[in-house]
C-alpha cells in the first residue's frame, strides 16, 4: 500500500474519530454558548459576510480587523447595503438591522482581538500570510480562544503549526485550538460550512466550532485535512474543465454555462460561478491541488492563468468571462 494512501486513511480515521467524539457529549454546546465575542480577520467579501451573519444570527459582538482602513470602510458600507436590502424586503425589521449593525466593530488593530473567544481568519489564499496571522493570534488571543481559518484549500495542519512556539515546538496547546470553518460564498445566503481538523486539532475544538456554526444558522459538514477538502476538491476541477472546454473551442461561454444550468439545474454555470468566486481564487486553489497531490488532472487551465495575468479576475473587478 502506498504511503499517500496510508496517510489518507489515517487522516480520514482521525477526522471520523473526532466527529464521533464531537457529537457524543454536550460539551460543544456549552463551549459554543460561551462564545461571547467573535473576531474576524479580513474585511473582504468573505470576512464581512461572516461578521454580519454572526451579528445577525448568533447575536454576538464582532471585532472586524483589517490592515486597510479603506477595506474596512468599504466592508461596512456593504454591510449597510445588505441590511437595508433585508429591511426593504421585510426579512428583518429596522430594529433588527440597527442591532446587528451596532454589533460590528471595525478596527485596524490586531490587539483588539485580545478579548475574543473565537477568531476566524478570512484573508486571501496566501500560505505565508495565513501562517503569519496565526502566529500573531497565538500570542494575542486568549488561551481558550478557538482560532479558525476560512481557507478553501491550504492544509490546516500546516496553519496550526505556525502557532507553535519556536522555544517549545512540542507545545500543542495553541495548535489544538486551530480548525477550519470554511464558509461558502456568499456567506449570508449559503447554508453550508466545512469543518476541517488538522492533526493537532482537539475534539473539543471540533465540538465548539460545529456548534458555533450552528448558532450562525449554518449546516456543518466535516472533512479530512486533504488538499481542497470536500467542496473545492469537487468544485474546482469542474470549473477548470469548463475553462479548458472554452479555450479548446468545445463550446462558447454561453453554451457551456447554459447546458450546465439547464441540464443539471445548477443556479449558475461554471464560468459565471468562477467570475463570482474570483478567477484569481480559482487559480490559487487549483495550484494547491496540483502541487499538493502531484496529480496532472489538477493542472490549471492555460486560459485560467492568462485571465489572472490580464487582471480579469471576475465580478469584483468588473471583468472576467463576462463583463459586469
């Protein structure tokens, strides 16, 4: 049996054990109830969405951190827009909107996370950036705080290792509190969230993360710490193959998207979906899948790379496979 298969089975076994233990007691419910303040690092589309849903559904104060004041201002304006839309459609009252808005506290100071019980990092898929942030969080956040990442593809085990002190590399106290809560985009609409454990993650951390995501109105699914996890291990090759079909002339962008919408009843075709996710994000995830597995079937499409080189990264910049 190959080493990679043995490792894969071990990861799956560990995840399964954690899953069984996480639902065997009520400790997760109690721990999640003790999450009195959430911290979110990154005020982009994902970070803002996570912060807003936590304020609305879980009713907890949220400290939203970003190094850019401009990003914070943009994020808060987007929050106002989403709340106004919910009020106009009578989904919530104006009082509910005002309460949710009052629970959001934007800041450029990471030290403001020193009283958070649960922190979710939601920055771009750059491994060095994420490990730097988790090294900071291990020093800044309370010792009981759960440290979660919203990564869509990077190893949780590797991220957790960044919290280990160089002076005491065998101290797993901080690493045991690291987990992935991978929310789906757009966060206010999509119900699913992936819970991914690293090798160091404790069962108690899994329990708390699962139950807190439920408090946020989400439906958790658990995955082993394998490249791409579940969602992107399946979704990204689908998008990548659609791009290959476009670049090789198998079909036009309209025909590719239409056949998938009208033939499989998905709400949008793979190319339009790539625009909404961010073509640069799609490329980053495909690179991780390709590099981590060494499997040629995950090779990013040539056109995918060219689109990123051109800066045509989708809806967020106004141009991708479609114009916005």
